[in-house]
């Protein structure tokens, strides 16, 4: 928890770190696993988020395995967030996220950059395949991510600032999500 706390504190946005929620367990819950599944994961996943509830807030991730470190920004879609996503992406403000994604893709083209979150077969109504951001309207969730080789500083105190630099690259995407993807809590 110290690494994600140090990184979150260094970033210029108000992020939440909770020891039980920010560090994913290494063991798998075998009650729900397929037969023969490995008991332990091959990676450590650290998360921090901006908003009152982790399950509906924009999240920043650090994923560490034996050979690489991954960094991501994204959000899980609840039905209200999916509607907010589609309206924001379809409107003029959607251009800002598209520009941020393109900049990340260019900066991290050698780092396995990708946008993930599953895709619908078709663009949802009332939009169609001719919309300039149809590729984003089809998303069922959203995560922009990239991965880099594990650095030599991974066992040193400087690893936190190395991670901070990479998460800073994701802040334009994260900040767009914070600005446009807030679940209505007045219900």
C-alpha cells in the first residue's frame, strides 16, 4: 500500500487510497475459479481512484508482474455512467478524450498501448457508424493502458517517482473521465 499511496500523493489530483481496496489480493478465490486454475495471480494490481465510490469512479492502475509494469486509466460502466459516457462522447466534449487517447497512443506506441473495455457490435442508437467517435460509442467499459519493461529501479525508492511519471501521462484521460463521468448521487 505504501507504493500506491506515495504515487497517489504525488499526483496533482485528489485521489483515494484504501489499504483493503487499493491492493488487490494475490490469491484467487477458488470457489468461483475454473477447475485447475492457479491459486495465485502472476501480478500485483494497485489502484487509486477519484470520487466517492471506487466501483463508479475514474481509476488509475499500476500492474506489476515479473517482467513489466502496466499503467491504466479507466472506469467501469454502470447504466447511468454508460449513458453519461455516450452523451459526452457523442457531444463536442468527446473530442477532448479522443485527442488525449491519440496523444497517449503516439507517446506510448512502443509500450503496447491499447484502449480496452469490450465493444458492442453496433453503435448504439440514436448514433450510427458514421459518427466520428463511433469507436468510442461502442465501448461497454473504458480503459486506456500501456505496459513497459520492469525497470532496474523496481526494488528502489525511486520506483515510486518512475511510476508517477507514467501515471502523469494518463492524467489527461483521467481528468476527462472525472469531468464527464460522474454518477448522479442525488437519487
